[in-house]
C-alpha cells in the first residue's frame, strides 16, 4: 500500500478536479497528490469515490486513506467487532446460492431479513456476516485478509457457487475480490427477478444513490424495473455521512451533507443501502424507505436498535440443518 502513496504523489498533475468534487479535500485545500503526503488527514476521508470519479488518471483517495491508516492504529473497536464479526450466523448446510446479508442490513432491517430467510428457506441458505470492507477501510489489512479467507472456507465447504448480496458495499467488495473468492456475486434484486418475484413500487421515489454504486450504476440499473417512476435525486450530496468512519473527525462536513439532503427532500427518500437509511434516520429525515423492504411488501422502517437486532439475528434459525 505504501507504494500507492508514492504513485499518487508522483503521478498527480494537480488539476484540482478531485478537490472540486470533495468537501474534505476542499476544506483542507489539498488534492490527492498532497493527501498522499499527509497521513494526519487519513481519518478525514469519507471514502466516497468522488475523487476517483473526477480524476483523469483514476487516482483513488480511498486507497490513499487506507495506506495511511495502516500505520495509524486507533481502530480497535472495528477489529473487536468485525474480526470476526461478533454477530455472525452461518451454517454447514450445502447451498449453491447463499443469501449474504452483511452486517448493516440485519441490524437496521431485522424484519425484512427474517422475511427473506423464510422466503428462501429450503431453496438457499443464509449468511449473516461481515464482508470485511470495514476492516480494509480501517487499514487492518491482515485482519481483512484473514476474514476473507475465513468466508472463502465457509462458502467452499457449503458448496456455494453464488453469493447473493443485500448491501451495495458487500456487492462491490466481493466483486473486487473475485480472484480470491472464485465465487460469482449477484445482488438480491437479480435473484428476485430470476424467481419472478418482481413487485413494482408505484411511488415517484426520490432515490439516494449509495457511494459504491455511483461509478457504474450497476445496482441502480437492476433496481429500476422495481421502481419505474423513481428518479435519482441528491446528486450534489457527496455521501450520506457514514462513509469511511470520517464522521467522528469531520462532523461539520457530515452535517453539511445532511443539510443538503434535507433541503432537497420532498415526499420521501428511497435508499438501497441500510447505512444510508440509518444515517438519514439519525438526522431526523422523515419518510426514509429502503427499496428492498418496500418491494417485498414488508415496508419496514429503519431501526436504530442495531446491537439488539444483530444479537437476536445471531441466533435466528442458528441450529438449522
């Protein structure tokens, strides 16, 4: 990772394209080349990929932050909770497809999680676990690699051929590590279409795109058939404020993002990321809806009792055979 810091510092042409798109870089009046030389700002990066999408050389600020964070430490809570995930729920049941819920979705949408588990019972097993992205984002590279190997072993023993993800972070994270997993990755929306479980939302949904999907729109394209009247809004909002764990250090920037959302939201705000939903609820934004829960007919409101929900789901159908 240290080589990447040198690469960015050497290759950056200081065009300021990244700075113009990123409130963090703007605040400190730096570009990616300068960020690569400034480890003290590592925890201020929201890892939203705004810089990557703007950079003509495809330099990545999130990778810069991760490289810096490797040496910083201070992520003991992440390591404790995620290496391995304290609320994981896996089994040895053979299953070609596996419902991979991640860690955020079950904690914030427990009823929708149980609904999906019950819906596909007998057809495919489920896995409540952390994909490892929080570990990698924190610079805990050894832990992240061990976690990926742990998941690979679990899924190999189960005979898994496809991981079906609920979370956009899990979706892109696993896709980015296909070479290590050697397992196909699809989204729950693709699976629902395969099973002809296409329930359409008639609302004129105001859609907030999660950061990982903004570069390719892959998930948005999959979701569109479910939300034909939906329109992407909030394009000027960099992030929901939860990205990269930067809110702890940059509360003013996170609040600024939320204020932009509040100024633009009208009747509703539809997400397809549980972390985004939780961030909006914490900021007292009304009528937050998760597209997955809506199309399933569960219509669950985002629940902020994360630890209570995660603990309960750790034991949900745990002794399945």
